[in-house]
């Protein structure tokens, strides 16, 4: 299974193609659109979200709402393109009129300068239009199709916020809740956090940061339940599934760190405190007494819930911009200011959840015969029984 996306932030639309989804899977388009709405929400978002009302259009790979096994093509219109139709016209030649929004003052922390240097762009808008996190909308649409595939296989996933700026949420709570329970709790507030008593505190932090013209990052956690043991492999470095998941999460805009389970805390603990002891019963087979390693051993799933943590840096577009250098005159000045958010930690939790779903769906369809969803279900059920009987 593989996918590709195309499109610019203020271009006509975002486009995605995913190949490898089994035939016979009923797709609920409203669930995709609900995920897109969730991605646009969250406290601390900017005015762009008041313009865009993302809706997916599926233009290939489905018939009567059921997958055909062929590539699925999706698109999301950019409503804000109406205000940029001349500047971002894909076809018409450049003129003094349609190049008035040139970007020549790169933002520290963004792709602007390095992208311009690499691709020899003198207008850095050519960089920021594609490097913008707007592209993640189409990845959420693709990821939700993968989530629906995982749900059909009784595998369930949730992404939510564990920390905003310096405010940490109680991480222990999630260990006692199922994915559906976590989902209900985090969807009942606009921060996607478990501890509702910290909502006001974090709102105040975001408001204060906005008034200062600054931005905030945070930490996201993704939990996946009922993943069978043995996905991935130890035989080569590039077959390790945790490595592939880490790469997919790092591919999300502004993510600067990824860990599994207790993550970096394991570095300061003893081995006896970190390793998950093994137990067995005849009904369920082998399991672990704890889950410090986040569901992975040797690059393979071990049957415990997958726990992934992602650290997101603050957004680099500041309304009180930092120093930069004009790429033409080489004079120091203030960085370019684009419309942005105070924090995008809430939508990032949706995006990270969905890229994890994509990578897990890929691992499953690569491991099992997956031309048809009924055949795939039968294969996984047989495999699960084989694991119990090992």
C-alpha cells in the first residue's frame, strides 16, 4: 500500500491517491469529513479555519460507497483559493500583477530559506505554499480511510494532547482507559485532553501567548489497541515497524521528537524497571504484565497497545516576527508574517493519529493477502488464533 498527495496551501485543491486498500470495504464519507472538521478545530487556531470548511470528494476507486481494490483518488477544495486565484494560478504566466505577494523575508524555523536555496526559488512563496501544514488535510482524509479499514479488523486508534507548552496532562489516566473511553473524553473539550480541570488553565496560557505575538507547542500521544503481535520484523533495520511509524510521525509538520511507551524516561531507569515481564494463559496466549516499551520489541508489535508520543515545536510564524535576512539585499530585517495559529497542537493530534493509521494499514496489507476485505479478515482471524495456540 502506498499514497501520494499534491497541492499547495492557497492552490485550487489538495489531491491524494492511495493504492492498496482491499476491495469490498464500505467507506463512510461522513466519517472522513468529521475527521477533517476535527483537524480544523481546537483552541488557538487562526482565521484560516473560518474560511475553509473541508469536505472530501472521492473521484475514483469507489462504486456505490464500496472500495473496488483500485487506487482511491480524493480531493479537498481550498475555498481560500478564491482570494488567491491569480497569484496561485497553476497555468497562467507570471506577471507583475500576479506576483505581488512575493516572499523574500524567510521565517526562522520554517522551510522558506532552505527550500529556496535547494530549488533555486527567488520567490519563497513557491516553498511555503507546499511546506504549509495545510497539506495535512488530505493526509487526514487518506488516514481516515485507513482508520475505517483498521476498525473493520477490530483495531482502534486515538490521538490526543498530553501537554500544551509547559502544562502537562496526567499521563497515567490513559493507562486505565480503553481507546473508546479516551475518545469520548477528549472529544468533549476543545483541547483534546483527558483532564478537563486543566482546560481553563490552558485556555489562559494560549490567550496570553497570543497577546504576546508568540506560539506554543506540546506533546501528542497516540494509542492503538488490539494490534496483533508480529507486525514488522527484526531481520533488517528497514523492516522494523516502530522505525517506520517514527518516520511517518516525524513527517508531520513541526514534529521534532518521537518515542514509544515510556520513551526517553527509559534512559534513566534500570532494566528491571523498563522490561515488560511476560505472562501466559490458555485463553489469550502470551501477554505482558506492563507496557513500558509501548507495544514493541525488536521492531515488532508484541500484542500490547501501541503507545506513540510526539513532540511538536511551536509554529514558526510569529506575529511579533524574529530577525531574518532579505534574500536579495542581504539586509537584516523582520521575518515575513503569514496567517497562522497560536498553537496547532489539537489539529496535530488528529494528523499524527491518521499518519499512524496509514502506516499500520500498510503493515497489515503488506503482511496479509489483502485483495478483498473478507479474505483479509479471515486471514487475520486465523493468524490471531495461531498466536494464541503458539
